[in-house]
C-alpha cells in the first residue's frame, strides 16, 4: 500500500484491471456511473481524482454486469490478473448497509 493510504479511483480501477487504460477508467468515472460507499455514507463519484481507501465499497455496471466490490488494497502497480484480484473482494449484495456480504 502507498504511504498516504489513499489512491485515485481511476488509478485503482485500472490497477484492478476493470479497464484496459487509465484514461478509459477516468472517462467512465466522469460519467457518474460509479457509487462509493464509505461507512454509512453513499455517494456518486464523477471525478477521477476522488480518493479510495481500503474498506470502501464500489458499485458500477460494466459490460452488462453489475459489479460490487470492497477495496481490500490499493496496489502499487498494474500487475498480473492474480495480483489485481487481490485488490478487491466481490460483494454478493451491493446494498450499502450490508457489510457482511464479502466472499
């Protein structure tokens, strides 16, 4: 994890291999189609520079699928797929109040 304990959402989406390039991730975020849940607060992200922290939950639709994940790690680089999958834990139910849905 990096020293600040936070990472830009577009960088994290790229490192986690949801997008092929960082610019594609940034454009996707700018459309406002990503929801962030941190603690009890849920918000729509529309700025690629918004910070993510471990424990944050993201929900977004990509390729016709609803993706709901909890950020586990921030990562230092865009690594191989196995490393990228370690950056998040899939959530079974994307509802913001249900915190015991991982794995």
